C-alpha cells in the first residue's frame, strides 16, 4: 500500500515529503510567496483568460488560503 500525500504549497499529489518539485528551489527549500504567487497567477490566467487581474489575484489567494504552507501568510490573511 502506498501512502500518497499532497504538496503543502500547491496541493499536487506527491509520493513523499512536504512539497512538490515545482514549489521548491534547487536545494529543496520552499520557494518564496512571491515566486509561488507569480506561478499560480500565470497558471490561473491561462485557465481563465477572461478574468481581470484582480479576479486572478483573489482566486490565487483563495486557493493559497487552503494550503498549509501559505494559509497563515500575511498576504493571504489580508485578502
Ligand atoms: Zn507544490
């Protein structure tokens, strides 16, 4: 039986550890909030090209609020 977990930063299923390869730098450390926010905003913009910049920002912050790595971040708390 394999225990699968999910990345605490983006929710992607991973085999082990706390974060997926996309959320970490070369040393395995979690990337900064701004790096992750930028990536997720770009991804969300591709999914929903009609959305305004404010809508994208809100959607990304709402999503990050569900992630253990980010839910206590000041930017997420302040949304
Ligand atoms: Zn991740």
